[in-house]
């Protein structure tokens, strides 16, 4: 419930936290608080300033969120974006997950719109290289950060970086505000429509949206990193690093995989995946995706444990590569992700769902918001293996998979949309999620313009707007 005080733009929010953080306790003099019957809980009540009022509020600035914000703003909406880091790009920039995958299927482009515009902007700086015919895009991470921020600013989006989503206010099946935390303390942002692009469905969960049942084990996390001093000119690596249509994954992966598997069996290494090496468009510098750890990244303790283990594994693996291969003899780790790359966490139980069978059928739904070109790529949690199922046709994601139940002005975008395990294993890549984000921005704009809830927007008009943008090709 929202209660306006006499002070301008002020809100009272009641929070019941299972953990009392130092930040909350620092407000003690300004709070009324009392212990509940449970010794491990406290009840806090405080006034929170409302720092902005928007048509559309996007939570999360990864590939889906940053494009959703641009899309909404270009549709004429006053838009805000909230991002926990100081840069946009999510796992691409914070976790070195490159290349950007999913633009092409069997040599035919299936993702366009802002997602492709982003690639063309990178190419202007020599910071992107498209691999034909698959359409993977190797990108320079620093330019990724620059161009993402620049495009968001150019669109007129209000930016809230270094800011965490901590709660929300809802009444009568509608969200009214999100609560944010930053160096400024607790603040609130009011919105007419909200987009959850947090990856972990953080806003949806806080709003009480039903979630799909969690699997027995999520796909594993990986900590990606950058090596310099690698000799990429030898037969082992040159056909693996340089993706130009002729070259790609091959003997290098098989050779190194077998060696590391032997190290695991001999107790020299805990676990690994792949490996995958990708050019960063700089001689001797490669991005490496090779570590693997099972766990639930939406749980603070498990995520902390996994990241510590992955960092240990990263150094163990590099030392083993140095010992075995001359190409890595003089290499060194120059940077690693600020967090582990997360393949899978929570997904909403939406009014619709995208399924593996639906993607494989190639049947076009009533209103497709994005196409999937990436194989159904399911990584095993506790082994080096993965299940890889190629799509005969580029699959389609229906707009209903973005619509949560119970909250009428909330849209899911990115990897938290409603999907079964096999469909999710395909759609979780960046190009697809950017397309989902652009469509989500259009859906939000349509809902605000019409004053209706998300479920009631006209699918025919949505189709037309998506077609005009060239999102689904």
C-alpha cells in the first residue's frame, strides 16, 4: 500500500527482512523498529523518497534490458533503466560471455532491429566480427560497454546504474513503484508499466508472480576470463579462434577436452566445460569459457560458494594448459568476470509458454516476438557433457511467454520468460534476448498508450509494430 506524506514525493514502505544488513541498521535512528516474535527477524518502517515517475521502468541492463529500454524510449515513452553495475551488457560485459550468438540460422538472418543495429555500431569501431554463416558475433567487450551506454543515452532513457532493485509496491494486481538501493540509500521509482529483465525474475518474484517449479539441478555456472600471450597462429588454435565461416570449433576443442578430462580422472582438476575460445579482435588475446560449477545462482550462499570455486578452477586450468601446450606457455590471465556467468535460474509461469517442441516444429505463433537460431544447448550440471539439439527451422517465441500471471502491468524479458527446459536452452543467448527485449519495450508502450493491461494489447497491432522494426526476420 502506498501512503503519501505531506512532504513532497515521499513514500512509507514496510519491510520485513530475514537478515538485518548494516545499511538498514544504519538508519536505526530514523526508523521505528521492533523485534517480532521470531528472534531472527526485525520489522522496519521508514519513509522513502520517490525520485522519478515514468511510463516504463526497466529493471536490469543486460542484453534484454538495455534493448527494452531503448525500444520503449523510441516508442515515445518516458523510460528509466535500473542496473546493479556501472555498465550495461550483463554477462557479456560483466562476465566476458562472448560471442553474441543467435543472429543467423542456416545462413539466413532471423534477428534484426536494435540487436543488429548494435552490431553495426560496433563494426564502425572495428569492434565486432560477424561469423558467417552462423551469425555469431565476436565483440570487443570495452566497446560493447561504450556503445550500449551511448545508445541508451541517445534514446533519452534515464539511467540508474550502480543501483539494486530491493522491493516493489503492488495493489489490486498492479505494480505502482519499485524500491531501489544505492549510495543514496533507499528510494522509490513510480511507473505505469514495468519490465523485468533481471535474468533471475527478481521483480516478478517480489511482486508475487508464480514461478515454474525449479529443476532438480540448474545448468551450471561458468566464470569466463581473458588470456593474453596466447599463440593463436599455430594449427591447434588458428582454425578455432578465427571464425570466418571456414573455421570454428573442431580439433582444438576435442584435443583440449580429452586432456582436461584426463586431468579430472587423475584428480588434478575438479571440473571443466567445453572448452570454448573466442577472439577479442586483438592478437594473442582470447576470451575463455572453460570453467563449470553446479548451483543455484539465485541463492546468495550458493552463488558465493560457486564463484569462489570457479576462481580456483580458473587458475588450475590455466596452469594445466601452460604445462601441456606450447601455445599457452607464455599466457597469463589479465581479467575475469566480475561475477560468474549464469546459464539458468528462475523462470516465470506465464499465461503462455515457449516449448522445445514448439521451437522444433517451426510453427509461427499468433504473435512472435523473437526467433531462436541457437541450438537447444543444455549443459549438464555435474559433468563435462552437454546435450545439443539443432533446430530444423528458426523457432518462434510467442508474446504470451512474456506475460506473467497476476500482475497486469508487468512484462518479463530476457531469460526469465516462460519456457520449458529445452526451449530455454535455445533462447538464452544474447541476440535472441535482445529481440525479446525490443518486443517487450513495444508491448509496454502499447499498454501505456491504451491504458490497458499487458494481456489486453492487440496482437495484430503488436505484429505490425514488430514487423516495422524488423525484429523478427
